[in-house]
């Protein structure tokens, strides 16, 4: 079975992209849980946070750099949440590491 996020990276599935560079892609979530809700993924297929190797550390850093840039570009000043679901019990439904960014609403804790 293929990877839906790899298909998005390869333009086989359309997405509403908000950021892209050679290594990182960000696009709006199709089922937003906040007024601003987007995903940030590496273009390289990495199954989950548990699969990140030392050679991927720079790439993970680039993801967080992209998040900072997008937040600044979207003029989000009151805060935001970054979520990574890892594994079945962690709520991961797509086996490609990804980070949910939610903003423009007050967050609660625990998230649920």
C-alpha cells in the first residue's frame, strides 16, 4: 500500500500547499481542528519519530525552521501548538512522520 503523504509530495494527490522547499512540504489539513491547521512533512519518507536516524537530524531541524517561517508569514502572534502523533496508540494514522500545527484558537490541556 502506498503512502498518501508521499503521493502528495509527488503531486499524485492534490493538496493546498502553504510552504515548500527541497526537503520540506507544508499543506492545509483536510479536516482542520482549528482556524489554522496545517501539516509539515519531510519529503523523504520516514515512517515515524521512532524511525528518525542521526542522519535525519538536520532534516528534522529544517522542518522546525519551516514551521517558524510559516508562523511568521501567517502573522500568528498569540501562540500555536505543534503535535506529532507516533504509533497507533499515539494516534498516528499515516505512517509518514508529520507535524500538525494548530493556531488561532485557545488550546486546552490535555488535548484529548
